[in-house]
C-alpha cells in the first residue's frame, strides 16, 4: 500500500502540534511553512543578517526530527544573557545554514539532513517581503509582529497583502501538485494561515490540485482579530483567497474544555471565545463537518523540551486525536474497499 | 591487534592539524584540550554567558567529526553582521549545549554524539580560571588573550599560573592513565601547551603514566614569546612542569621551508626564527630526536571549510607526515616482533 502524500500548510505551534501527531503514521509528510514572521529573535535576525524568518520552520523541523531529546532541547534553547539574549539557538542554526548554502530553502534542506527529519519542511517562499493589513477606517499595520499585537475588527479588514509581491517556492508548488491530502491549520488566522494563501501562484496550485483538502478550524477566536467568527467565516475566508470552494472537510471540536480553562479564558477573552458552528446559517455549504473531541485533556503529548510542553493550561488541539482523524480521511478509499470486500 | 590508545594534549590549530592526520589511522584517539582561551568570540561568550571557552574544543571536534562538509562549514561559520558579528556558530553550539546539559564536559559529550566524532574530545578541566604570566621585571599579564598579544622575553618569565587554582577533569586523568602514547604539541607554547601542565593533578598523572611521550616541537619561535628557544629549552620547559623527564621522543623538522616562506618570515620575525637543535649542548639528554621532513609543502591536506585551508602561506607542520611518524612510534613493538619473526 503506497503511503499517502500529506501536505500541511501553516506555521508556528499549530503546525508543530499537527506534525507531532502525523509523524507517528505511515504517511509521506511535507510541511509548508508561512514566512511572514518578523517578531522576537526571528525579527532581529531578519533585520540584522538579512535572512528569512527561521522561527516557524524551526518548530516544524523539531516536530519531524528523529534526533535525540538533547538536540531537540538545543534547537529550542534561548540564550538568556548578553548580546545573544532572546535568540533561539535553532534560529541561529537556520540563519547560519542560509548564509552558508546561499538560500533559505537550501539551508532548510541541509538542516533536514543534519536533524534526520522524517518527511520534509518547505518554506512557502524563498523571497523576502513584509505582511501588511489595511482596515476600512484607514489604519495600515505593517509587519506580522505589529499585526499580531494590534486590535482590529474582522469586519473592518480592507486588505491583507505582502509587499513586495512574492512567488511561491517551486518545491512547495510541486508538493501541492502531487499531494493526496492537503491539511490547513490550525493556527493564527491572519499571521500564520492566510499569509500562505496571499501568494497567488501558491493559491492557484491549490485551486488546481486534485487533493482532498482538510481544514482544522481553530478552537478559539483571537481577541481583536477574529472575534465572533464561526466555522463558515473561517472557511469562506480561506476559500476566498484560494478562489474556489476547495475545502472538503473541516474538523470541528464539540467537546467542552474543562470548567477551569473556560473560566480562565472568560476572564481574559470575555464571553463567547469558542468558535461556533451554526448549521442553519448555510444549507448549501460544500464541505463536510467532522465533529469530534479534538481537545487536549491533560494527556502528555510532548517531550519536556518541546515548545508545547506546558500546553495544558491552554485550550489546545490534541495532536494525537487530530492526526488520527486526518489519517482516517486520507485512507478513506482503502477502508471503503475493505468494507466492500467484507460485505 | 588491539588499537593503541593515543592521547593528544594541546589546543587550537596545532591540535586540529595533528588530529586531522591521526584520525586516518586505526587508533583509539582522545584529544585533551587546553581551556585557557579568553579572546575573540570565545572571550565574549565567557564574559557574557559565564561558559567555559569553546573555541579550541570546537576545532578538535571538527577535526575528528565524520559529518558532512556542510556541518563542518557550519561549525566554523562566523556571523558577519549585527549583534552576532564575530561569533563562530560552533562556539554558540557548544555554549548552548553547556547551558542545557549543566557542564561543559557533558555539553562536549553531547556534541560528540551529534557530530559523529571518531574518538573523543576532553576539556582538560571543567573549572573556570584565568591564566596569568608574571615577569621578573614586575609585569603581570592577565588572561590568555593578553598574554598572547604581549611581548616578553622567555628568560624573564617568573611565573605562569591559573587563578583560581583548578583541578583536571576526571575523564582527562583516566585517559592519561590508560594511554599507550601521549602526544604533546605543536602549539602556542605559553597559551595552548603549558596551560595544560599548570594543572597539578594533570601533570602528576603524566608523571606516573607508563605511556610513551612524544613531543612535536614547534617549527618556529614566536616573537616576543619564545625568541631564541631551541628544542632542549622547549623540552626542559615542559618536563619542568611535569616534574620529571617524561618526554621520550621529539619530532624535529630538518627540511628547510621554501625560500619564499623564509623571506616572508624574515621580514616579520627577524633573523633566526626557526627552532634549532644543538647536539653539543646536552650530551645527557633523555629523549630520542626523530629528525625528518615534517613541513607542509604545497600539499592540500584540508577541506575548503577547514580552519587551516589557507595554511600554505605559513610555515606549518604537515598533518599527514606527523601522523605517520606518531603511528609508527606507537606500533614500534609490533614492528620489532615482525622483524624478529622474519629473521
């Protein structure tokens, strides 16, 4: 049985979570990673060394790496003193490899060899550009970090774009073309997910692809960014940039988080922060909703060294539950045949 | 035939050269590395992060690493811009591993795994101390970097010492105890070689060891440091710190460097910069002199990425010629038996 080609699209901890689960299955795994990040250690490296943002790629490499616990801790290690303060060692590792090998993509390829990565990690672009977001009331937010830390209402967004315009990495396009399953999200909607679809040849590749497309809808809305959005809103937003109703399946969590977590979030986020699904809203929706319990519930899914190790105090996806569902969807035809044979 | 246990003692490019040659032989190789360095990137990391000096260890790890050319280039890569300017990636790698694993020695052990090192690299101590040199005319030079860049006459040295007093790494002591052959030098006499022997339990271990001791005498004297020293002076200096005439063999180059190199050195170093051997000076010397052609003569012995890649414009040891001689000495008993059997 040939391994299914699964391609994830995202960035940051959302991709880390997803890949940590999916790598336990016999699948051919590729992670396409957003390149909009310009905050923290990544931002300093972009400014000072003129490199592309390493942070999100680093997290995906760690997720897929078969190397030792120490190497994983090393990649996530942040210097705490002096001129190196705040720099993640893994970011320095990727930036040095970019400098040596002449391009960020080639640097990432070298990193995959060194770290013994199961699958591949592909930056969505090899070009350097800044993310901008304009609102209908005339604000222009410049850079992913500024957008991430600004408040705007989702109804007031006029435009989100890269400047200068950028093209997708050819390897990313090839990967989309050959994919059996494309998995989008979860992740920060405006800062990690949408930036991938703003690259027009990348969206075109998804529009034309024959893959099944699964969207893992976020569990909670982000205050000042996506307040009040429901599942259809998220799906419409992504399909809008793809230019076609390409999303076939949406995973949607129906299990209520613990009372403790709910109270914690209510204090910070206010009333209705869980993403809703309104069945009456759109009787003609093109996607199938996969309802289930997708939240992390006290299980230890990560090593001590991993970025999500202290994740239990947040409402988070369970990487194992989500990965199992995605694997089932990817193998659904095979299961159909087995069922037919038994019948 | 059991592999001979060869232990090298030194630091910096001298050890790099020696190990690059020795690793081509079927020997059990350990590199004990001086921990006095406090200049450049290493000095900044010592000051700002409170780590032990990674620079010399890095060079030995690269020499013994079986990993790819890219990984070797990466370890030697120096950042060129911003707050990271001047830092060697390999130094950051070792400093982060020290922070994660809790001690420099354990960090180096992790590095050996990650880099697939053939043999082992052992810092001579795990304790932090500064090197001092006092002259008879009342100067006190403080720190390896200051000593390295100061002028003093070798006849005027009153005292060289670490403050605070430090103990040797236990692994280094064990290694000396079990060694078949101990190889000292070449290297910067006051900054890379002697600092090892200033650690009293380390010198005691060598004094008591049953190993053959080979000393690779430097080819040239260092202006303002070792002007006019001959082979016996170097040997006496090291034996003095060991507390016994422990050096059994001394390799001594008799091949004159090219006219071009001689003229270049004469301009910078003045007249008699080549280290001399004066057979009449000491008829009772305890060591055997191994005379030979030990200099690099236009051969390419290193990869493009290596620290010694551009070594041809200096008077340097040939790593291949020196390693061959050391291997022959280490196996001399076996050769004797073979010769006896033939006779």
